[in-house]
């Protein structure tokens, strides 16, 4: 089975499982019974979860009949390493922002992200990256803090 | 009327108001262009500034921010494929591919000119037919709103190019996410897992930033290291004259633009929905009515025209119920209502008689800021395009930081930043699974409208569903919805059997 066909199957199963989980969650909603009221807060979640289950089954059927299109070029050359590092950096940036503050975390994040995304044919220039990161972080912080009164987390450095 | 209009023109051409309108338009464009910042934020942030100004000057500033903010979103939608605000979601569908084809300047030019025309048509509607239109819209009740929401939701099928199952799934997931928080009517808390921050549900802006901006950054990370000179794109301005498109192309888009303006005005008048919905609906209508619907999404100017005309036409549309009835049509006009209140002005039917001069000053400020928007964006075109020379690995992380700031600014909470990451991962999952993102947004925006009005309508008709069919406007929209679904299923089946027949013939 090709990767694309496998992906279509996985998608079908994910939809079906998500639909069932949503259905269970809908059934656990604490909705007080009122005489004569048939459409309550659980009505729409029930309808949507049922549709999701049906769509999951239809997707599995579509996956069975799926014929992958021939690809031009040398196929899937996705750099999942860079994707993983980028997601990790963004998560780290947000998680540490409350403790280290926006200005410092932004500088650290930007330098790290610039480095991770630098193409192979280009040299990593830490000095330039740091200068850009410091200017961007300071400009964004000062603009939003003083022009728009936005209380971005400052961390240990109170400006 | 003419003397009042003359007074209005004279007022806006004073040094103070002229300067404020120019400033407001430029700031509005910047707010629209930066993902995460919206015209609503711009108007809300500058509301306190109007305290110290007179009524005419203060409201002119707010109007200019509104016009600039609505139009500015097209810049990032085309250049970066990231909609600056919900009003430019559909602009990315064809604006992005045009950019990839090296026709970014043309896409920007078309977007700017038709943004201008959409605003102008809506101002004309506001001046001449405002009171009549507002009275009709006021008759709409829960039944009508439910039917309109259902009709718009059925349009998802049209957007689901490729797989209908995946398109529908995207819409259903969007709708499902909108059910998080306090339910309408009986205020039952749903799917919050004890998190009080989820009580008010997810903010549309965080959903949008996550789905389009964060997922785009992750997507770029897939192959940015292997690309040579990895810039966003290249647009040569050397051969570009004027706005970058020919007179023939302009004339060819006039009907599309006019139809989109009418859609924008119509949706703008209805309270609760605005430019965020009108651009998608107008895009779908343009695609359905086109002689070449299969080209939509691959980079045709028709898509940019439809989206940008409709979202800007909402400006005049949304001001119609605000000025004539005192009802805000969308979030921006709700904030603007506050601006009126600050100056002791009560919008409503009496406004035209008691504050005639002020009303016409607002109209004149609208016209002036529309012209300024055209000029600022025209002369800024060359500067916007220069943004593309910045390498991807430098530009995208900075945009991500701006998205983080935009999300944080919604409620000064780190929670909203986590939300954009969640939707960023969902958006990336959609990209990998071949699921279209636009239906998600439609489901998320229109889902709550459909649910709320379904339940309100049932309350009004004592639980009887027939009310939705017997009310003429509601019944007509539901019939249209059903016909649209059956027509698309029929067309899909016909296309499938034609394909099968062709395959059999080839084998034979």
C-alpha cells in the first residue's frame, strides 16, 4: 500500500474516532430535561458527531478506491526534522514567555528560529541574526507597550 | 440634502479632520496588513483619542481607521498568503497563487482598485437607500437568520474542490469547535473541561491566525532549507504600469465587482455577520457564476475582485443599520457605536434630522478616506512588494511573533497564544491530509449563528419546526439550500460517471 493511500486510510480512522469521542462527550453533557423541549444544548453536538462518523466511514470507503496520482519530481522530500524543531521552538517560546518575559524570549526565539530555517546554501550569521532579533523584539515590545497599552509579559527585566 | 453634503465636504477639508483622516487611513492599513491586528482593534484603540476631539473629527478618525483596516488586509493575504483579518480569507485563494505565478503586483492592483470601488458603491447605498434597506433588514427574525446561516453553510460544498467528504468534514470540525463554551439560550457549559478561559469559546481571530499563519510557517519549514535564495516570491515592478492590469481586464471584472458589492452591502446590513462572511460568500458566488470555475484557486483575478469588493462593500452596509436604527452590524460598528455615545450622539432614525450636518460629515469622511486608501495603497504598492525581498527564514519568524502579539492582545492572556498554536497544528494537519481550510472558517463563523437562531426560532414557534418553512423568506432560503445541495450532488455524480465512461472507452 502506498504512502498516499495509507494517509487516506489514517484520515478516515481519525475522523471516525474523533466523531465517536465527540458523540460520547455530547452524551455526557449535563442538560436539564425540560418538558416539550426537544432541541437543547446537546442537539447540535449530537448532529455534528453523527455527521463526523458518517464522513469517517465515507472517507474509509474513498480510501479503499483511492488511486494515487503519479508525482512529478523526486517525490516527498519533506524535511520533518526542521518541522519538528520549528514546532518545538514555538512551544518553548510560548511556554517560557510568562517566566522570562516577551522581550528576552522573543530575542532567543528569533535567533534560534532564524538559525533553524536558514537554507543549506546560506551561512548562519549569528551576529546579524542577533541584531535583527534585538531590534525586532524591542520595536514590537515598545510599540505595543507604550503606543497601545498592551501589557506584554516583561519577565525579570522591567522596562 | 445638497447643502448638508456641502457642509460635510467643507468640514472634512479643514486641516484637522483632513490630517486625522489621512492618519487614520494609514494606521488602519497597517492594522489590516499585520496578521492578528484588525480594524476592530484599531477603532477600539483610538476610541479614547476621540475624547479630546469634536464629534465630527473623532468619528471621521474612526471611519478612516475602519476603511483602512478593512482594505489593508489584502496586502498580507496576497503577498504572504496569510489573511490579515477574517475579511480577506477568500483573497488568499487566488491572490496567493497569482503571487506564486509572479503576478503579485497585478493581484494587489486589482484588490486595491476593487476595494475602492466596493467602498464607493456601499457609500452610495448608504447615502441613498439606507433607511429603506434598514427597515427590511429589521424584519428578519431567528427563522430568517437560521435559514441564511444554513444556506451559507451549504455553500461549503462549492469550496470543497477535490473531495466533497473532506470539504464537509472541514466545515463540520469548524462548527464543532464553535460549540465549545457557553451554549446559546440555556447557557449550559459545553466541552470546557473545567477551564474557565474556554467559557467564552475560541476567538475567531485566534482560529484564523492559527489555521492560516502558524500552519503556513510550519509548512514553509518543510522545505525552506533545500530552497535556493528562499524568498517569499519575486515581483518585478519594472514592467508594471499603473495598477498592474489592463483596461480590458478591468472592464471584464465590472459585473463581478458590482455583484460582489451588492452581496457585501446585503451581508453588511444584517446584524451579526459582516466582512468575514461576505468575502467567502461572494467568492463562492463568483466561482459558481464563472465560465471557468475550474480555474478558481489557481490564480485568477476574478477571485480577488469578488473577495475584496465584497469585504469593502460591507463598510457602507454595516453603517446603514448603525446610523439609521442604532444597531451595529458587526464588531467594528459596535465599537463605533461607543464612539457616538462618547460624544452624546444617539444613532437612530432621528439622527438624520437632529444631526444632519454630522451625518453628512461622516459621509464626506468616508469618501475622503476611501480616496486616501486608494492613493496610499497605490503609492505603497512598490513598498509592499519590497517586503518580498526579505528572505523567508527571516520574515516568517517575525510574522509569527506579530501573530503571538495579536493573539495576546485579544485578552492579555497567554491562553490565546496557546490557542493559535493548537489551531496551527490543526491547520498543518489539514494541509497534510488534503483537507481545505476555508470551510472550517465558514463552519466556525456561521455555526453559532445557525444554532442560536434555530433554538430561538423554536422557542418562538413552541418547538414546531414548520415555522422555518412557513415563514416566506426563511422557507425560500431553505429551499435554495436544499436545491443547491442536490444540484451539487447531481453534478458530482454526473462528472464521476463521465470519467468512468471515458476510462472504459480508453480501455476499449
